[in-house]
């Protein structure tokens, strides 16, 4: 499972990018472990393309127990909301906590929240206090802002449609994976669509096809898309 971080967001972080992304990485991993009650090491989350250039996060199962959690995330990306809330809670952010309850012993991170024996090489890059980290998790936890990042297996092919462009189109923080620039056509999961995204695509002269989650309406929409692309790319 590849968690792509919006390029514009990464750019906006400036010099802090490495610390923010590393902290988000370990926060999400903690959230996943907490939400799905996984043991350390059952799922792994690693930066990609590499530790020095952290543009996306690759999530995979390393042991049996992790597989179930991954398939739930794939089936329902809104599960990430619960994961983000869990991560915030683990990082000692509790909206209902009184000042006395709030943990003041933790500074950038501690062994009760983000630090572990396994992530020692990253300890210098973990700082839960950075506003960009909390903002990211809060946006992820907010159902209205689900397009802050896109979660995809490598772009699945749509039956009968030519492969989309290899570079996604970024609109409003959302990576539009199904984009055929030469045909000026894009497709999105129905649930990812907002009026704002549609308006921005229309302004670019790009026709948007929405794909409902379930059959038969999904197959019908894919068939219409294949037809449209076939006509435009012929
Ligand atoms: Zn802590």
C-alpha cells in the first residue's frame, strides 16, 4: 500500500520536510498498531524512494497479523481517520484532557509515544511538537478533508481503458491517478470527488468521470469511460 504525500504539501514544509515526514511516518505506524492492536513489526511503514528523499510511505505486512489490517485499509480508506485519531492520542494529544492530565514529561517524543527500539536510527528526526505534524493528522482525521493524501495500490487498471499517464495530476492536494492528459479526461472514485475538484478540472478543460464504489454502477461507469477514451484517443 503506497501512501502518497501531496507534492505541494511537501514543498510547503521547506527545511522541516524530513522531520515532519519522519514524524508522520512513525505516528501513523503507532496509530496503525494501536487501532488494529498489532504487535511491533507486524506491519512496516517505510519512506520511499529512500530515507533521504521521503516523498511517500510504503506500508506492508511483515507478519501474518498485519495482512488483515492492510486489507481493511484498502477496502475502506476512511479507516485512516481512526488511525490518525489513535496516533494523536498516543502522542499525548487528548482533546478532552484537563491540563493536569496532559502529559508534560514528553518533549519531542518519548518511549510511550513515538520512540521505540526499532526506530532508533530515526530518533533525531522525530519531533511531535511540529505544528505541521499535528495539522497533517488532524486533516487526515477530518472526514471532510479526506483528500489530503491519496492511498493507493499502484494505480489499478480500469477494465477496457488504456493505462493512465504515469504522473498523477495534483488538484487541491489530491493526486488524481487516473488522468489521460492527451484525451483531457480524468477519473476519480466517487467518494474522493468534491465540487472544488470538479470545478478545477473543468477550468483546465478536463472531463471528469466518477466511479461509484459498487457494481453494477461501477462497471457501467468504467465501460462509459473506456468508450469515451477510445473515441478521444482513436
Ligand atoms: Zn511521548
